[in-house]
């Protein structure tokens, strides 16, 4: 469940824009222009090697390859493994 982003200055709810500043994503109120908070980046799920180099895990449809990658590629980070499991389960439930 997503949490509302509330401006403490004017009380605006979910009325903000994201600006990239240095290594942060910052939320600024559209109503009063005040800084609200830093928004964390989503974990990177891009594959940087092999058959699908440069593709996001969430774009892949090759279930056997994804299963092989999960079992055999030591370079995968935990969030990439979780993304693979989620994608594999989604595609299997869709009958692909």
C-alpha cells in the first residue's frame, strides 16, 4: 500500500513533482514549491550480461532462461533474484 506524500508547508496531498538532485530524487510540492522529502530510487532490475543484456527483468518472457539465470548466475543481487521469481510466477500463472 502506497503512503501519501503530504506537504508540511501547505498541506497538499500527493501533489508533487520529482527532481533529480545529485544522487537523490527529491519531491517538491506543486502548490507551494516547498521541498517535501527524498524519494528512494527503485532497485535496478536491468540485466547486464548474456542473451538479454540491457533488458529489464520485467520485460522478459523466456521462463526457461530466467529459471536458468536464477539457478546459475552468481552475480545476481537479491532484489534481482526476487524480481526473477516474481516475473517467473506471473508468466507461469498467465500460462506462458
